[in-house]
């Protein structure tokens, strides 16, 4: 970094991302930047999985974490190219053979420098390569080799640490490529403040569900709402089933048999034991957090405890919500924050694990093998496992209210909030078919 660079402040957007990657405060980032101990490149580096693997293989150390911090990303940005006719596979095999030959010759250094363009005289303690968008399922050539070039910079002694940052999230829905939208066959959706508007399910959302299903998409709500609601949803909505209570169960109504298929993450004996422990948590929350209340739908729940912090009670401050989470954690329970409740339960399940089970058992769909054909849409922190797993994840605009609390963020964000945001996504998917 030149002295002229150091005099210029980091752009606000990059400053925040650098702080997240380094786990530093914004003030510390500024100090390192102005001291010349930090250099940032905004090269389009779209790796997360494959480039990280290449970098790890090239680093001659037993524990590469000593040298690189691999920032968690919303999804594995690189997936193997699937080729039905074998032509591309053959071409890639030839390219791979050429790459191996070049990799063991001095040509590698020349090649990486040529493709990545030199960064002048890099210097300082840390190099951060910031990610950008993917192109379909493929990593860009220049982005890939910029990552390899970062290793050469480290080997040359220019940096003590290299940090690889994954692709950006929270992009406008308009940037969701049409070709990727056309591949979607399964839509997974949260309910509260995603399908609903101020607690109501508007006709626009319901009609959007019906239009998507008529177009051939499988529709599965994935919600924190109770088993009682899930029974009605599975029976009466235009859906293929429902995952409820944050992954405690799934229901699917079998129309030809006129029978409800019900499956649970934990058996009835364990659920009864869990209930006794959750009752103790309930009493402590109500005694310790003024204004908190047991959710009105608790009577219809089979596995979890829902504490209302803004649905039917005046909205509680964030400190009170955090206190509720702390009480659950103190008792060894899992707690997740939705847009209206703090939900707590015992067990290792979540929305993602039960969705995987539902798709496999009830619909014979391998979620891991077919996730590029799926989209998940949600709005709050309890959707984070879904945002993390699905490369085509979408947040309705009110997800931005939780931006600082989301460990994993959606790939895209709609312009509109709540139900209208869901309709916006539905229109985009239908327009690509």
C-alpha cells in the first residue's frame, strides 16, 4: 500500500467487511489501514470452497489456520460442474492435466501474475481478498488466480496473514440471474413477516403460492409456528407439506389416502420430558423479563416454548430479547429469535435438518444434491441455517432489520417487505419459466 493509499479512508462498505473478516473493531481497522499494516484488494474472488482448497494445498504448513482466516460464507460458492454429455468433462480433464504440468514449473508464477495483474509493492501484516458475485456455479478465471497470487505474495514475505473472504450477500433480487431462476423446482418459505403482513395472510401471498404450485414448483413452508397451525396449513394451503416449530416436526397431507403424515425430531417420551424443563424456563423468563409473555399459540405446540416479544405485547427492547435467549441457554436449551418470538427447545434439530428429512422421506428429494434447484425465502435470525445452506436464498426487505444479528445472510433481498416481497420473488421465478 502506498502512502497515498494510506491517506485515503477505506470506503464505508469495504471497511465494515474488512472488520468482519478480521474480527476487529472499525477503529482498529482504520488504525491498521493508516499505519500501512493492511492492504485490501477488491478483486472478484469467488472461492469459498475450491479456491480455499487450492490455497490450503499450496501453503506448506500443517495448520493453515495459522496463516489464513477463512471467513464463513452464505454458501459454498463453487460447485462441481455437472455435465450430462461428457464433452465439458473431457475438456476440463485436459485443462486439469495442463494445469498440473504448469503448476510444477516456473510458469506458474508468471501465469498467476499475468492473470491477476500485479498489485504493485504489497506490504503490511495482512492481505484481505474480498469476494464478489458468482457466475452461475462457476468461479471466474481472474478471480481464481488472484487468489493463487495472494499465496505468492505471502510466500514472498509481503504479508504475515492472508484472509480469504467469500462472496457478497444481501444483493438486490434483480441480480438473481434469470438462468438460475429458471432452474428452481422447490420453494421453501418462512411464514411470519415473509408470507404475512402485520400478522395476516393477504390474498396476494396466497395467490402467489397457488400460481407457483400451478407452475410446477413444490412449495414447503418452513416455520416456527406450532403443530396445530401446521395441521391446517398442510390440509388447506396450496403446499406440499410443512416443517414446523423450527424443525421439531413435519406434516404432509396425503390427499389420495385422506391421511396426515406426521413425523417428529424427538419421540413422545423425550418431548414430555423436555416440556417439564421448558416449563421451568417459562417461569424464569416471566419472572425476569418484564413485558415478556408466553406466545398465544403455545397451547398448540408439541415440542418448543415460544416467548412473545412483539406479536401480542408491546415490543420489548433488544436487551430484553437477549435476556430471554440467555435464560434458555443457561438451562441448556437452544434458542432462536424470529421476527416476533424467541423459540426455545431441547434437541439438535433446526429448520435445515428437518427440511432435509422432509424432502428425503416425504418427497424423495435429495436436498444436498439438488439445492441448486431450490430457493429459500425468509426474514429473521432463525432462518440463518437456511440462508447459509441454500445458494439461492432470498430475504424479504425486512430482513435488513436484523442485518447485524444474522450470522448467515441471504444471497438476495427483495425491494418490498413482508408479503409483497414474497410476491416480488414469486413474480421473478414465474417470469423465468
